[in-house]
C-alpha cells in the first residue's frame, strides 16, 4: 500500500533579523497527488481504523485495507473473492452535518468508479470487478485525502 501525505503550509521563521523559509517535507514525490488546503495526514497501514467499517459494500465483502484521515474517518478497501469485486467506502468517525467526501476505485480494465458530494455519514460504496488485477483506491473527507495502491486480486 502506498500512502500519500500532502504538505499544506509553508512556515516563515524570523530569527535575529534573518528570514528563513521552511517547507514541510512530502512523504511522496508523486506528481499525480492531488493538492489539499490542509495536510492529508494518513495512518500507517498497521494503525487501527478510527471509524468502523459499516458493511456498505454488502455480503461477502471483507476489508483488505484501510487508511485514516486524522480523526475524521477511514477509507476502506474491500474484496469479494467469490465475485472478484472490489469496493471502496469512506466512513466518517462521527456523523454530522454534510461535508465534502469521496470514495474512488479504479483499475486498468475496469475503469474508474467515484462517489463524491456532501455526505453526513459515508461516501460510496463504489465497485469494480477486477479479478487478478491491481486496483487503486482513494477516499477523502473535507480537505483530507488518502491514496492506496498495490492490491491485486
């Protein structure tokens, strides 16, 4: 899994009359990473999800990966080995007034499926059948987003 962290701010430090600019380091050199107004802090793969998977992908789907966005929520990648279907859903930690959210899933032959808009609880589910193929999955809540790759089924 590849996690992308987006640097959002440049700090200006003035010390003893000297002006220095310090830019936070990005965790990835990916030029295709979307920009964000805030840092898109994502969890390490071994960190427990901050939101609970809600079963939105349906029967037979098992969570195979997840990525947190601070304490706002978690994007889950699921797979149904009987059907070869992948699914992504982004779940908020706590439901509330609608906020910008998205769930996206793509593969080389399956194309791209996206659900985005203003949601109170979750975005998705989105599905792609891609047995034996690698998928790219993403999710976002407000200005935080995450991108994972490398899952082949």
